[in-house]
């Protein structure tokens, strides 16, 4: 097959080249929180399988989630879940072509962080006050 | 529009894409759409999930079983598992495709990713159904 050698295709520099911005940071965090939730489904599975297995298995899981480390994991899990959820909503807004202006997209990125923190605190306040 | 696919200097297409004539058009859009669709279904299901977990937290075994066995709890939980298992498989597939370039490792990672999502989904759904169908 007669073919010219392909011209060098344009390459994009990697993360460390760029100055950090809100949108870039929240994009990176969206991917990290997504990966964390992927791993976190193991905890969800352990909880459900223990509940299906019987009181003894469930008491072990209850002991772990009731411990200080368990609380810390659940608190982090809550924030990660809220952050990825709001980040997803932000991406859906963009998918429909809205919020693309510089001020709008920076506002959306900030609200992802602020909103996820507020929701996490709200959820835990309700849960802890209700008992 | 000018068809410049044969000229790699002005097109982003690789020589392989030109040879096949398809680019990513085979199924890329379908995966993209299911990823967005599950993103949308995740939102109400995750809200339900947070409420369910908050309601169960700290309760004794028998109460927790009775709670999860109720259709109004069990059905959203099953839907949540189906939605997140699909969503996370596609999300991690994108990450693998971005960072793993060695062919063998990439195929192994993509397979492991799919197996993981299926095992998680099967274990969760089986557990929810067992709790629902055997609860007194």
C-alpha cells in the first residue's frame, strides 16, 4: 500500500503543565470521586450480603460502621457521593449546552464543592439529631 | 464540508480509522448515551439510597431486615444497583482507555472492570431479594 508517512499529530500537554483552575480541579475531583465510589460499592455489597446472611454477620458489619473509623469512612463516603452527584448534574447542564460562559462554568464548579459540603453536613446533622 | 479524511495533516483521524472508514462511529455514541441515562437515573435513586441508609443506621438486625424487605425500599435498592453498576462500569472503562495503552493490560483491565461490576450487581441484588423473600 503506497502511503505517505503520517504527519505528526497534535499532542496535548499533561496536567502538570497547566495552571490550576476551578473547572480543572473539579474535573479531576469528579474522576477521583467516581473511582472512590467504584471502590465504595464493595462496602455497600458487604453491608447487603451481611444483612442477607444473618444476625451474626450483620453485627460485625454494624460494629465496623459504628466505630470511629467506620464513621469517618461513612462521612467521607457521603461527601464523595454528593460531590460526584452534583458534578454529574453540572456535566448534564453542559451536555445541554448551558453554563458554558467563563463566569458560569466557574460558578458551577464552585457550587459543586460548596453544595456537596453543605449537603453532607445537612445529611449528617439530620441523621445525628434524629437519634 | 470538505472531506479531508485522507489527509492526516489536517484531520485528527488516525490512519487506522481511515482504513476502516468508521472512526469511533460503531458504538461510541450508544455507550455515551447510556452513561448519561444512568447518570440521570442515579440522581433520584441515590437520594432514596441516602434516606434508606440514614433510616436503617444503628437499628437492630430484625428491624433492618424488616425495613429492607418492604417493596418500597427493596425496589429502589434493586434499581439503584442496576443503575450504578452500569454507570460505574462505563466510567471506569473510560479511565482505563485513557491511561492503559499496552494492549494486553488494557484488555485484562477492561475485562476485570466488567467482571467487577457484574459481581457487585449480582451480590447486591441477590442479597436484597433474599432479604425480601425470606423476611418474616
